[in-house]
C-alpha cells in the first residue's frame, strides 16, 4: 500500500564508461600479468617417510628457499608421502628446504646408503638423535632429480 516500486527500462540504464587513458587504475587492473621469462627448470620428486615406522608422511609442507633464506616455492606430500615440484634453476648453491608437519621435528635426514628401509629399527632410532646434515638441492636441467628423505617423529625426542 504505501511502497512504490520503480522499474527502470533498458533505455534508462547506462553502460559503464569505456576504459581509456583517463582511467589508469581500471586499465591496469584489467591488463594481463606479464609472463616470466622461461629459463632452465629443475624438477624434484621423491618420497617423505617416517624414520622409525618407515610409513609415508602425508601433508608434510616442504618450503624451498634461496641461499638468502627467502621462500621461493612450496610443496606438500600426498597420501603416499610423495611430492613433485618444478622450480627455476638457480646458481651453484641450489635450494635449501625446510619441512614442517605437526607430528614431526622440524628437521629431516637425507636418504642414506644403504637406504633407511634397509637399516634395522635400532640403528634408525639411534639416527633419530643425530644432527641432520642436509645437502643443497641442486637439479639437472630437463631431468628429474629424485630426493627421498625421512622425518623424525616428535615422540623420538630424547
């Protein structure tokens, strides 16, 4: 009863103004992002598993950092503890990584020879208390570099 509904006909609705050099903010927002220059790429893949149980570690976060410590990329492990990441090749120092997971210490051990899977549990438990020594992550252009490593469960703390 007291309210009136006003309808606009299409002829009374105006279109937005076209982008011009007079509207730089709008023009910049609609511009396509610049593509990075292509260069050599390094591909890393592997498996992350528990040092003591040898089970795969799901949802471990792997951060790849440059020598300056600046974060460059991140990957997460799948249900089988696997990961794969493609990164721009960097200088001779390669990448450093950090690995985090709520159930594990924030350090990792690179795969050894013989592999951890061939070492008995008593020796693996001893290794849980050793200092980690991690090699830089250096890839090979156009080739996959396989890097498996183990995480140490928080329950293994001395």
